[in-house]
């Protein structure tokens, strides 16, 4: 997997929400786009965090009023990020080492430019495998 860069696997133009987006609205966005996470960005487009489908387990378990809870109350911060030029193998290793399923792809010039998920990695491995001889 070191033979290609993250740019080939990442989802470009990831769906983002603001930190003050209500969790109910974020959930609707995730359902509408059939995605398992949204990146949280500030007014300048800088990465502030991530909200994943796993976070919604906590939201439901804690029984917070969904119409009063902002995304910032549940988003993960201190994220592992990568650049479009990072090797896929390095990103996969970082995901395993840190127990994460989503890695935002950032650019110093453009901020958030994409996201790579374990689903993206699985699809890449599935497509690149050479079938065994019969």
C-alpha cells in the first residue's frame, strides 16, 4: 500500500458542519449523504473536529435533548490527519495505531480537502488484490 498516495483514495469535498450545528441537523446531513461522519470546521474552514456515527451512540445513551445539543459537545478533537501526498500504508498504520476509522486530509494552503476511511482502504485492498490461481 505504500505505492500510492492518499489523494487517490480520499473522498474530495468532504461534508462539513460548524461547531454550533445541532446534532439533529448533523445526523440529518449524514443520512442525506449516506456517510458515517462529518468534519467540523470553523468559520475559516479550519478543521476543528469530527463527529462520527459512533458518537451518536453516546448522544443517545446520555439522553441529551437533541434539539439543544451542538456538535461541539460530542465531536472528537486532536485528530490524526494526513496530507494528499502521504503514502496509503502510512495512513493505514496511523489508523490502526490510534484506533480510528476516519482520517481528515488537510492542505496547508486549502485546509480540509478530503477524508479517508477504513471503507476506502478496504475498497482499495479489494481492488488491488490479485486473484489466487485456481
